[in-house]
C-alpha cells in the first residue's frame, strides 16, 4: 500500500470531544470564509450551532450548514429538518406539495410515523395573508410557492417528529416571526429589600417588576439546583464557576446545566457557555503545568 492510498483511506474527524476543543474549533471556523456569513467572526454562534447540532445528530460542519441563529435562538433550515426526519427509524414517508392556482394555492405536507396514522398540515395563501406574510419583501415575493410548502413542512415535521427536531423550529418560520421583546431587568433586584407596600409610583413600579421578573435555574457547585432572578443569573454562574477548581468539575457542571438550557434566554446561555469555556481553558492550562489557580 503506497502513501497516496493511505492518505485517501484516512478520515479526518472534526467532532470535538470536550468544551475546550469545541471552542477551539469554533474560533478556527469563525476565521474561515467557507462558513455561512452569519457565522463568520462569530465563534459564540458557531459554538451554539455545534452544541445544538450534536443534540439532533448533526456533525459540526453539517450543523453550520443546517442551523442558523435567528433572534438569538437556534433554528434549522427546512431541508435539513426534512433530512433528519427521513433518516429517523420511525419515519415511513414524507409527502408534500402545493395544490391550487393563484390565491387559492395551499402548501401541504403529509408525514407518516411508524405505527401511527398519516398526519397532514397545510398553509394557504389566505393563511399567509392573515399572518402578514403574503407580498412581504424577500422569499415570500420571490418564491411564494416554495414558502407555502416550507411552512406546511415545518408544522408537519415538528408535530409528528418532535423527538427528531428537539423543539427547534425551521429557519424560514423563525425569520418571519417578530423578535420577542427583551425583559428589562428590574433594578430593584440587586438593591436592599423594598417595603412590601410602596407608597410612591416609582416604588410601586419597582415592586411590580420585582414580582414579575422570571427566575432561572442554576446548578450549585454541590449539585443542588437553585432558582435565581434572571438579572442575577450570570453573576450566579460566575460564582459557581469560580468555586469549581478542576477541569473535570467544570465539565460535569456544564453537563448538568444542559438539562436546564431551555429555561434560559439564548443570549444569556451563549454568555454562560463562553464563561464555561474560559474557566475550562484556564484550569486545563494550570493542570497541564501542575500549578494551582488563583481566583
């Protein structure tokens, strides 16, 4: 066997085994012009795409082609979603098309899961008009028939195969959905406790904001799950990471936190993941030299 044959038969794996490797790969890919423009110079979004891709069975490079971050949340392109569902062992068939002409057109998608009755979802021109999509600049003007089909596909695949898509909506649908207004953190959270019955309008507003601010789960260094106010969550993450004194403990903590990923806003989750990678890298460097950390 010559050297050329050996080279052709070898395989190159780009599947990261640790968080540090994943972030290193993300930074390398972010510097490339071969990745989609949305990911260029954006290692954090690449990291999110790789992590989500691994959850639904996509390799790192497949994830960059099939996943897009829209309004701070990971989404999957319609063709990638179709490929995942068709590759699922329980998938019997996926049929789709567009019926009718002109304003009477309706996109449809029929999905059959093994052991279940076929399920059909539709999306018509009338549906698009009600949603304010018909005539909208962009794909809805350039490829209206394709968009009707993709919208019906997204509904059908997500309804019949939620286990394959893990709740991720299609990119086409996400781009037509207005971004959710961000919660404004209540300034009262990090202050001293306020009176239970404020007498001034400003105090009443702060009191209401405090009561309505959502809480987010966090895994304490001892493994207990606690709830903290959203505005204090990243500080709690920082304190937890500081208390973790080995690379292995950081890995274990990150794995435990993934169970609560759905509860955290995507942007905050990205910041947490960046902090995790920084802490893991610092500890790995120290452990490789036999030193100790100083926090």
